[in-house]
């Protein structure tokens, strides 16, 4: 196994593989960062080409796509018949372009996204999303499982990057909604710790609706068995009014209402909440 990129994450990956008993070869632009790993038995390649040639599988983890392109620029035939697993963060277009780059060199390619911090690597908490060659994933799954919970998403190389940003959108959606509530309750002297058990209850209840709503999105039919978009829009107006009267930021509630209003104008007032998906599947409009 070869690791290219020995920053905070690359060193964690390398350390985890060494701890699991694998022989590894490493390469980093700044060779000094390999010192601790060499003391643990890793081998240092004197060039990126010899690093790739040393192993059937190369894992890359550098800053971004541009750094990756620069690091791998000298590599050509060395990748032929080998597997490249790229765990550098990037977008889906970069992943698909990198897959073409690897295929032109005869390599199998898996693109990945690490949903964890370096100290979690090697534990089940470190979810590592992967997409690309099914055969390559199945052949090397035991090694990838050693880095964390290796989760294969499908043959489209862009999927790991897309799940990565979708997951971040979910995270910021919940965090921003929680902060809106913290600000509202704060005006009544309720501190965040007191409010938060109720916020968690609301978030968990909402998450429970998602599987049923996903069926509506997938079928394209939005029967309002619970509440109509018109009812939601009325409650959103109340949230905006309350925020403004209390001197709390109302930008997030106004965004919610703008999206709902557009769907209502488009004739969806009596449909259920996930009918709003059509506001998300279109490119942004000028506000
Ligand atoms: N750290 C995290 O918590 C975390 C979590 C999830 C995902 N990730 C992802 O993991 C990747 C690495 O993150 P990190 O935390 O390890 O970053 P880092 O500590 O800043 O390390 C960056 C690495 O990229 C190398 N590099 C940068 N530009 C290069 C170039 N032009 N040519 C060759 N090598 C170059 C650096 O080499 P030098 O040592 O020579 O500078 C170093 O090995 C990123 O894509 C990041 O988004 C990180």
C-alpha cells in the first residue's frame, strides 16, 4: 500500500495502516513529515513515481484537486493495472475528471470522501464514502475497512463527493435552524442548554418524516396527509413576524417563506411539504 500526502489526514491514514500490520510506502512533497512513520516501519519513496510503482494500491490525500494534479503530474505508466484511491476532498466533476485521468493511465479508480477527523481514522466512527469501480472496492474492501467504515455508493465516480456535500447541507440546515431557536428563546432569558432538549425532540420528530416524504419525491405525487404548503407558509409568516418583533435575524425564515411562496404561486398550495423539491432542483434565481 502506498500513501501520497502526509498532512494531518494522510499521516492518520498511514498510521492506521501500519497499526493494522500493513507494509506501506509513503511519499510527501515535504519529506520531513514522514519521519514518525519511518520510525514505525514505513518506507519512504524518493519520487512520486517510485511511490506508485511500489504497491498495487495507492491512496492519495492532499489539500485539493489542484494539489493532487500537481503531485501526480509526473505519473504515467506506473499506474497501469494498479488501483488509485483518492481521498482528497473535491467536487463531483473533479472526481469524474480524475477517474478519466486514471483510466487513461490504465488504472482502476475509487474516489472517496472522509467524513471524520484524523483522530477517528481506524475506528468505526470514521465513515469513508467511496464510489467508482465495484470490483476494485470488493477486492480491497478489507484494507479500506481498516481505515474506518468504508461505505461504497456505486459506480458513478461523482457519488462520494455528492453525498459529502449533501451531508454537509443536512448538518448546516439543522445547525442554523437550532441557532434561530436559540436566538428566539434567548430574548426570553432561556439559555441554549435549557432550550436544546426541545430542539432535539423537534429535530428527531422531523427526521422521522423523511422516509415517507422521500417516497413522495420519488413518485412525484405530494398528497397532503399531514399539512398543506399553504398551512406551512402561514406558520412561516408567524416565525418571520416573531423574529422581527424581537429583533432577531429573520433572514433564514424569509428564505423558507420565499421558497414556499414560489411553490404556492406555481399552484402547489394544497400539496405537502416535499413538493418544494421543485424549488431545489432548479438553479438559483436572482433575488
Ligand atoms: N483534517 C481533517 O479533519 C479532514 C477531514 C475530512 C477530510 N479531509 C480532507 O483530507 C485532505 C487532506 O487534509 P489534511 O487535513 O491532511 O490537510 P493538511 O494537513 O493541510 O495536508 C495537506 C497535504 O497536501 C499536500 N500538498 C498540498 N499541496 C500540494 C502540492 N501542490 N503538491 C504535493 N502535495 C501537496 C501537503 O504536502 P506538504 O506537507 O508538502 O505541504 C500535505 O501532505 C483534504 O482534501 C481535506 O479536505 C481532512
